[in-house]
């Protein structure tokens, strides 16, 4: 797969496909375990989290490995600034949602911030490799931030919604990740 691309691009695009698979298994679990009536709990649905986790870890490994090996001179941002910014964003969001908004903190907050950081690292690397113009890269960064903000809104609203609305609300961040990974994969492959 992606045989015509250099090693770094191949790793990142393969990582994107792995992230889509992660989201598909996570979404399948959500659809079964959280449906408003007749939810399938325990390992009858929970086993779906095992491949989701495995695909997610493999995706992060591939995307981080591919983006980390690109010459930093060509990137718009340093990898360290993205990581430091992400840690700062997580701390601020953690404190803001837990202390100010009194929202129970769950793993999803970490996943939203982590995915956003991963996207920034990948887009930055793809830009540095010449796959994107500065304008396209900034547009994709903005779309990533919009997807992350929408996911954060879903995260904040979840416990205040009835079962059916909460059920739909929980799917939105996963679907946004799938769409963004597909957009980046196709746009990088076409520019290739």
C-alpha cells in the first residue's frame, strides 16, 4: 500500500488508515454498549475495544514515526512546540472542564487533545515534505481545530443530554476523526 511514496509518507498514510480502523471498532463498541435500549454490556461488546486500542496504538506509532523523521528545517512548527502546546491545552481544558464547568473528566478529553496534536504533527510533516502549500496546510489545520472544537463541545454536552441525544453525541467525535483522516490521506496521496 502506498508503494510509490517515500517511507515517511507511507508511514503517515498507513497510520491514518489504522486510525480509521481504530475509530470503526470504537464506534461499533459505542453503538452496541450505549444504545438507549437493549445495550450490550460487558465483554459481549467490550472485546471491540481491544482491536480499537491495538489499531490506535499502531496508528500513533506510524504517524509519529513518519512525521518525526522529517527534517525539522522544512516544517512550519517544531515538533516540540506542538507537543508543549498540546500538553498546555490539555492542562487548561482539564482544569477548565473539571473545576469551572464541573464536568467529570474522562479519557475522551485526552483522546481529543492527543488526536489534535497527532494531526498537527502529521500536517506539519506533510507540509515540510512538500505535499501541501502553506495555504492548504493552514486550511487543514483550521479544519482540524474545528473538528477538535466540535468534539470538545460534544464532550462537554454529553452528561447533560437524554439517552438518545447522548448516544448520537458520542458518535460525532469518532465520525469527525474518520472524515479528517480520510481527507488528509486522500489529499496527501493526490499531491504525492
